[in-house]
């Protein structure tokens, strides 16, 4: 059973601060350049808490985590962050242009608390593995700040959009901000007890799939276990038994998954003709007009992908369209579960990267010789600058992600890129 709860969020006082100066993209998407820009925007930008600068004189008693703790305390004490008076859910709308198109889309969901569940409970499901270093970093921040600043992006099934209908409103939003990617974020506070109860009842039979935020979820799980051990008992309603989530239905037309292209570089024994010849066992290969640029290449790829797995391999001499030979691919992947074999990313990793190019699974996991790039034009540019080959690919479908996650399996790293991201700092869940 998925248990959700309203909460009294900490929110920036927009009478004193502009939201666009203080909210950020999720911590794991903040580049050094973005961090510097956020620091310049405001001395109260959330980046100082979620991805603060390290100092030359940092120590065990004075570091990014202790400074985060001090910032949060000071901003609350100074009234820059205020707690809402009633427990609430927060209706969250994102309006955006789908990258690579001119299509305008809206994704709707709601922010609330979700009970932290072990994966073995079969209520919360993951679709990717996590790494130890980011988990340790987020756990240190949580131990010091005792608050959740970013939302875990959770998917649930609701074909009839029952919850979205409950939340529809003509009122002006309580918060609105346009981010650096021209995404309009709007939030309405929902505190009507009848609506809250209806939402909770509707979610009770739902499975939850983590779209983004695996590290944050597992951090919250580890922290919950620490606090339980320290208390010597389980207190079901303790604040650390819950974590802040944004719930979005899987059937939403605004649910966009972008592809993440692969760039192979630094292979000393790379040979174009040998790669193409080895690939022909598994793919029909067609040379594309050398003048093809990123937009037309991705359009061609999308059309080809409607009939099965397809990639565009970009080398210095020009691009090639690769269409999978289904029987050969299925035989090559026969040791994998059937629904894994159908995934483009599995075929790319297991056949083209590992078998054809000889890059080991461990090397791929460690990002040796393989880089990831969302933008097709940039991926093509990397080849012009000396990379061996770039593989442009279509995105995974939500049905594929769902089926693999619900079966207890995980996808390779960088298999999904949900767009747009959920802003950090719109709501904060303080445990104390």
C-alpha cells in the first residue's frame, strides 16, 4: 500500500526574495558553471545548502555540511523560509517546449510525503542502480540539515486522471517561476481536508516507480534505518519515516523521456571498417547523406525506431543508420530476460559497445571510453573533435521502464532522462 501524507512545507518568502533567484535544478544536474551562477544570483540561493562550495580550510567541524546546517537555521530564524500553517499537498504544473520540437506540453503532479518502503515490500520500485559516493554525500547532508530539499520523482498509474481532476483549479498559483530552460513551474497549495482524504484513498493501492531520485530515496531509507536503530524501536509516524516526493501519473501526455546518446572515445585499436563489418551480423546498415545534421538524423532515427530497434552511428566519414536484425539480436541476448532484449539501450551496450567494440561492462559502468550526451548536435560535434564514434538513439518507452522495474530488474545507467527536472527549493520538508 502506498501511503502518502500532507505536510507543512518550508517555503521561501516571496515578499522578501524572488523565486528565480533562489531555486535550483536538482543537485546532481548542477555543473560547476551553474553552481557559480546560482551563487551570484543570491546569498540565499539553495545551492549553498544542496551543493555548496568546498573550502581550502574545510575540516571535520567546518565543511559544506555544517555550513548547510547553519544556512538553513539562519534562513528559518530570519523568516526567509516560512512554514505553512496547515498540512498540505502541493499541486505542481510544469509547462515546457519538448526539446527538439516546437510542441508545447504540460506535466501535472503533486508534491507530498510518501512513506519510505524497503524495495522488498514491492510498493516502491527502482529502475537503476545507485553509486556509493553520491549516497554518502546526500546522507551527510541529511544528517546535518535534517531536511529534504529536492523531490523524489515518483510515477504511479492513474489512467482516468482521478487525482488530477481533484486538483484542477482556476485560482492563481501560490508560486510561479520560469527556470533557465524556459520551463514554467507553478504550484498551488492544497489544504482542503476532503480533497486530501480523497487523494490518500486513491493512492492506497498504487505501486510507485522512481523516475528520478534513486540516490535521494536510498539516502532517506538509510537515514530512516539509522534513526530506528538509535531509537531502538519503530515509530511509524516519525518524520524520518517519510520523504518528500512529487507524484506524476505514468499516462500523462506531458511525461517526456529524452534519449541519452553514447559517445565512444579513446579506443586506440578502433577501426571504422572493422566496426561496420562486425555490426552487419546484427544490423542492416545504410549510409546516410553526409550532409545530414542532428535534426534530420534524429528524425530519421525516430521513423526507423517505429519498426524496431535502430541507431545512427556517426563517424568522421559520415553517419550510418543501423536497423536491428531481430533474430540475430535475440540470439545474441538469449541469456537475458525477454523484455530486456527488446530495449534499445541493452542492444547498444551488449552488442555494439561490448561485443563489437570490445568495451567491457565494467569499463562502461566506470565511464571509461564512453561518455553520455543528451544533445544530438553536441554528440556529433564530439566526433568531429576526435571521438571514435557517437551512437544516437531513441528514448526508452515508459512501458518498458515500468515492466522492467516491476519485475525487480534494473536498466543500464543513463537509460532514461525524464524532462523537465523538478526544481529544488519550491518546497522543503524539515524533519525538525
